[in-house]
């Protein structure tokens, strides 16, 4: 069976599933940047990306080449084809005209919808969830990161086994004959995946235990911990490198780094007081981040949950930064980290036109009815980095015995609406 042979091979996993479905097979070579058609459906949600810009970036990050984009509106997904038969005909024609070898949807597809679309279009069909999983699989470097991605990928695959291989089902009818879809091979595949999920979870428990030991050691040393969080490609790793002079991988792409990196950072004030803190760079968040990944990366995201302070990095040059902030806050709520004190770091100040730059290097931004300190800086050029260091020193030193706690500044005067793109 192709599925069994390629079960743990992420590069050919989806192709193996597609071959098993009995539909015509196209074999795109990802190393040669396979051409893909991007499809998005607007169901009236406020965050819909009409230009499919983010999906295009995800596709390019995965090594694909978008050749056409198609967006449409519907009140609700079509149960069979997600987009309806008429729009499916349009997608099929567009794929033929552009020579596309694959179709990518910006929304999550059910196993039945994916199977029906593949049979209708004669091409492999993937959704946003699998695309993100593949990117994570390509980028994971540490043993922990690979385990986390493998768990999320296996959990996703387990949902694609239901009634996908109809040509393998037992024949029904006849006296004494066994009928129905209880086909042996599917049960074997389901059992294999279930066992692999169990083994991976057990290995992740050990990793989580090791991380917990490291955190307890930091707590015993009374270490002040700071975690970087934010939307993917907001510049977290660049800021991390600028603060601690590290060499963590940083690039202008989605999910450039997945593995948590922790370094010591010394913070001091003008009075000569100072202390070392622990600074961690975590995985970036994104809209519609698969829940399986959130669960799988629980060990990594625990660094954010246990932090004393979160540096919420925002791409200030992105016009959609309010939606990105909301997405990050949603993930923080999911992992129980929404109540941890934050400092908003509006990064990429160098990418903002001079006439649109804020008048002050720091102010406040309203999140969920609370005024959160905000700093404007450029991690690449180091502009405004000294202001952030000063704020971090205030927070870190305030946890040490002192005569008085340093204040952030005067009462909030600037609000979210006082600075716009």
C-alpha cells in the first residue's frame, strides 16, 4: 500500500493519499516549484483575505508557485464540493489554462469535500491546514520541534482515512457475506496511525518534563523570564538577535523559526542597578492556526505561559496589524497566557513612510479594554531599541527589593486610534 509505505514521509504523504483515492494522479515536484491555483471563499467573515496574499506567501514558503488566484462569495460551504459545482468548473478550467498541478484552498476542507474536489478536478487538492503543517515539517530543526509537527500531522491524517478508499471496501450482499465499509486495510492504517500518535505523545511527555525541570531551576534562581510572541514574520527573531546578540535564524518569510531559543539578557538602569533575565523566542502565530499544532506545540508555548512578561511583537508596516493582534490574543487565550503582562513592540519602523511615523517613541494601545504599553522600533536598524531596553529594565528591576517601583511614564494619553497607517 502506498499509504503504508509513505506514512512517515511528509514530502509524499499527501500524494500517497491522493493516489489511493483512485482519481487521476498529477505528480508535482516541489523542488521545481509546482504551479498551484489559490482559492478562497468569502463567507462574510471580517478577516477574509480577498487578495489571498497570505495564502500565496504560505504557498511560496512551502516551495510552491502560485499561478492563479480565485476568490468567490458564498453564504455557507457546499456540502459536497465546498464551492459548488459551477465554481468547481471554473477552477478546473483555470487550472488547465495555467498548467497548475495542485489546488490550494484558504479554508479547511472536510475529508469528503477534499476527496470530491480531487475526483472532480483531477488534481490534488490541499487546504490551509495541511499547507501550514507541511511548512512546519520543513522548518522544524530540534528533536522537540520535529516531534510536535509529527504529532499534529498524524492527527490530521487520521481524519482523512474515513471512507476515502472506497475501492478497498468489502463487497456487500449475499447470504453469509460480510458487508459494509469495515475494510481491513483501512482499519490497519487507522491502527498504525493511532499507535504512531501514542508513541509520539509519550516522547513529547518526556520532552515536556525536561522543559519543566529547566523552568523550575530558573524559578529557584528567581530568574525574571520574558517571552517573545507575535504574528509570524513580525520580526521576533530579528528583535531577539538584536537584544541578546544571538545568531538565531531570521528571514523575511513566514515561520522562519519554529524552535524555542532561550538566552540570558542583562538589563540595567542609569542608577547602576541591573539584573540578568531569561529571554525566549517562540514560534509565530497565524490566522486559523490548526488546533492540532496549538496542542502539539504546548511544550514550546509553555514558555509563554510561564513568562513574567510577554513582548508582543507587531509588524507596524502591515495595514492589517489590528487583526493580527487579535489573532495572537486568541492563541494566548487558548493556552492560558492572556493575563500575563505585555509590552507591545511595533516593529519595522524603518518600513513606514516618514509622514506616517508616530510622533512619540512610546504610548499605549488598547487591548480588550486595557491600556498596554507600546514601543515603536526597528529591530533591523536598532532605532528605538534603547527605549525598549529601558522599559524591560524597569519591569525586571521592579521585581527586586527596591525603595520604589519605576513607573512606565505619565498617564496614558495616546490610544489605539491616535496612530494609524
